C-alpha cells in the first residue's frame, strides 16, 4: 500500500519550492493545496482499481452478480 504513496512524495519534492513560495506570499493554505491535488488525482485513484477489478474478477471465478463485483471494487478502491 505504501507503493501508491511514493509517486506523491516524488512529485511533491519537485513542487515544494513553488508551494513554499506561494504559501509565504499568502496565496493559499496547505489544506487547499492538498484538496485540489486530491481532486486532480481522483480519476487515477478510481480507474486503476476498476481496471484491476475487471481483469481479476472474472479470472478468479467470482459469482456473476453486480453486488459482489461492486463489493470487490470497493475493497480494491479503499486499499488504493
């Protein structure tokens, strides 16, 4: 689960000087930066588990019910 966090750490290192400059000038607070970054990355956080779910669900041989499919997707999404 920590492997999903590493790209964020790597990207933030490059963005840190810009963030510090804009924070010191009073443009925005950390919660605004974190919230907008979360919204920008949300499609990736939702699509990657869906693709994994589509590949694994039928190969593993789970029941052909939407409720089971949705529960499996929810578990994968929460892990991401």
